[in-house]
C-alpha cells in the first residue's frame, strides 16, 4: 500500500465516518425502519428462534476461535523465536485489530457507556425499553448493550486485515476485486444476521465496521505493515505448528513402539 493510497484510504474512512454520523443524526429512525423489516410487529424477531440464529452462532464461534488460535500461535511463536521481525508484526495485525476494536472500543467502552437498548428490547418490537439514536447516551440498557456490534467489529477487523496483508500477492485487478467482495460479503452477512436477529440496529453495524477500519489503518502505520507484508506467507502458521509438533510426535511414537 503506497503512501498515496494509504492517505486516500484514511480520507475515505474519515469521510465515511462523518457521512454516517450525519445521516443517522438527521434521520435516526432509519434504524427502526430497517429493523422493522425483520420484526413480526410487537412479537419480536422470528429469526431469533430459527436457522439464522444457528448460522450467526457458527460464524461468531469461528471468528472467536480463529482469533484465539492466532493469539496463542503468535505468543508461542514470539516466545520460541519462530516469529521474528516482519513476520512478527504482520501476524499481529488481525488479532490485535480484533482485540482493540471489538474487545476494547466496542465491548469495554461503548456498550456499557452509551446504554442503547437492543432492537428486540424496545417497545416498538415488543420490549419495554425506549428507542435511542446512535451515540445518544442513555440508560435504556445497563450492560452488553446494542451500540455498537462486537461481532461485526470482529468480522470487519479480520476481513480488512486479511485483504491488507494479501494485497501485494493479489497482483491482478480481478483478484483484488474478488478479495474485496469476499471481505464485504463476510462482514455483510454477519451484520445482516445481527440486524435480522434483533440484536443490533443498522447504525451499530456500520459504526463497528468503521471503527475496525480506523484501528487497522492505525496499526498499519504503527506496526510497519507496509514493509512487513511484502514477505507475508499465509501458510506460515501451518508450517511452524507442524515443526513444533514433530519432536513430541516422534517421542510419542517411540514410546508406543517400546510399550508394544
């Protein structure tokens, strides 16, 4: 990513942030209109007890599991010296992005401080809480609230980091467009499910995506990803894990032969 392209991306994300804030501030009931498309009036959200709930859970667990595995592998690689220099920085981008955006900004700061009730909990859809616009600090919810979405922030952090790291390897324009479309589809499906289940408003998902983009762009500079990703190898975790397992595997096989 050249400096010029990076600067354009920073400007684009900031403009998107300002535009999103302006739209939801001027027309806050967009959130209600979108959520109403998935609700059965005041009877709640049917998807919450149907197949989409299972799909949502699977995607969530896959994202959480991948992040945890990357963190454990990165820590072990750093401790053993298997990860050094550029590899150490490049492979920190995705898990650190998830920790800072989904874990830090969304779950530790916004959810409990803003206090926005989830769609399924507001009166319009059968709950008892009142609707509050994005960014309005309220007491409609005390913990694990709606603003913003941790799942979408997690998905967006992973998707954006993967595209950033693989960008130099995606030489042709078609490959780069395909990578962007896949990333957008992944984040879009997660956001669509969260809205359809009545767990988040449209604005929750959009701002979570923007938070993740800002975090990844900041980490791009701080970690020196521009240089580190030139030698990025997607197969590195498999190779190092196999190497770590070779010695204990050989020892186990020797023990089994002796025991038999």
